[in-house]
């Protein structure tokens, strides 16, 4: 995930009353040591999906760039009591 998208997603999650933080060097499942930016949150999955939709709308409007090229590679891992999106 790009850092600017991660920052926007954190902002949208926080606007919905959720805690979220950025990990700039997350290595997810199957990345074999590669790293990317991740967003960690304990929000419910339905809230995360709502925030992704809101972020997608804002990302396209304010940056005039399509988000969809990142959406097809968006992944998540369970952290026990939360998720990390990357």
C-alpha cells in the first residue's frame, strides 16, 4: 500500500471513531521478507470496509488518481484482536 493511501485510511478510520496506526515496514504473509506500508486497527471488518469506500472516494476526488490499481493488491492479516491492511 502506498504511504499516502495509508495516511488517508488512518484519517478516515479515526474520523469514524476508530484507532489506527501506520506500519511503514510491514512484511505480510507470502511476502518472503519484502516490506510494505500497513494500517493496523481493531475496528470491525464492516467498519473497515466502510472506511475503505470513503477513502477510495476521497482519494480519487482530491488526488485525481485512481485508487483501483491499489485495491486489487490490498491484503489483510489477522492480529488476534484486530487487523492489518497492507
